[in-house]
């Protein structure tokens, strides 16, 4: 109980009032740490099949990391403990199981209810089986909702503290627009290629972007994307020792791909691990590849992290948010 009270007090300290739009409306900043997720519901249901399914789903490993890290840090709370002091929590999932009120499972998405950039999901269902069915059908959308809201918080920071010179260079070299945070302030330019980095020894956060010719639809296959990536990083992304260079790790944890739509454009998102050929560096990366129909070229934008002494989930998710700012001429 003491730990719970301490957590509530911490939320209050992290929350602050900000005047919005110059008027008299005040909103509260979200509390908690990135990827903290509060689950609120009946304790007996939490200990039953539905609760176990919710926990297992939210606690699954984050894809594309070298070590096991859950997608979220789950904090369970019963409804009578969900008081005003914890209302500003950044991510909240409510569940309610009641056969008298509900005839089928349903997911409701809510933003900014008690705080700016707050993400809330409510799952209602008549029984445990319906909760499990909803998770199977809507699970990826639920995860995407929470992850995208965390990205939105990062992007607000990027926009406030951005590297204008780097953004102009990215636009000049490749004709794309990215909101680049000011701590990513070092760059290397090649032929239809740019590499930007914070240059940190402790925690490296980097961006790669490049254009390549488009041949046909098979260019969006995972093996072709990795083949192009490796050919480019071998030329431009050197390692710390002589002759070393970045490559994709295909054996330990093979990269995965999924097709998504970003601003109505088809995109293939790849998650995986990179390693240094001829050295011992490595870490996670995330890339997105688009087709520029006007130039008949592929545009690939990637972020990657090197943080050997730290957990990687929050760091790669943080820098990955830069991909969510991509815009085209």
C-alpha cells in the first residue's frame, strides 16, 4: 500500500497545469513514465481468464529488441482506488464485464479525457470469452493506439526543440520533411543518402534516409529491403574499427515486416537488429519504405539505437517517433 501511495504522489508531482490556447481553459499534463499502462477493473475478473488474457497480451515482448522487454509496464487498480489523483495517468485501459449491460464485446478509444495526450481504452463485454475474442480481433489496434499516443508526446517535444538546420539538409538532399530533434545534430551526406546522429558514446540515436531506384512490386519484399539496406550501410555507415561497417542481423532474431498505410501511402515497416561487421556493436532498428511515384524511386527512412548498458524499448520507441513526422513534397 505504501508503494501505491508513493506512486499516486509521484503522479501528482509529474502533473502540472498549463494554460491552453491563451484562454482560461487549463489542462493537466499526463503522469507516469513512457509505456506505463494502468489497467482498471474488477479484481475477480482480473484473476480470471479475461484478466489473464489482458495481462498476457499487454505484457508480451516488444518486437525487434535484442533482450526480452514487455511492451508496457502494467499497473493494476480496482475501480474504487481510481481516484482523482490518478486520473491524469498517460495510458489507461478500463475493462467491464457485465452480462446485464452488454451483449457483445466492444472497444472504445478515448483521447485527452483528464490530461493532454492521454490515451484511454475501454473494453466492455458480457463475459470473459468476449473479452478474449475482442483481444484477438482488435489487439493490434489497441497496441497501436497506445504506441501512437506515446509517439505523439515525443513529437510534441521534437517540434519544440528541433534541429532546423538538419531538417533543411534532409529536405535539400532527399526532398522529404522530418521533424528532427535538436540533439541529433551530426550528419554525413552521400549519393541520395543522409546519416544523422546524436554522436553519443553512452546512447546513440541515429537516422538513416536514402533513395533507391524502383523496379517492381517485389522491391517491397522483406529480403529485397534488407538487401538494399545492407548494400547502402556497407558503403556509408562505417564502424569504429578499420574496415568495419553496419549490417543486418539475420540469424539471432530475423527482421520482420508489415504493410501499413501512412498518410494514405502504402509503406512497409521493418523491425530488426543491426550489427557491426568486423566489430561488436549492435542494437535495434526500425525502417519504413515508401514509393515516390513521380520519381519512380523508393524512399527509406530508418532510426536505430546503440545503448549497450541500457534497456532498449523506450529508446528505440522514442527515436522511432521521428518516422511518424515524415512528410513529402
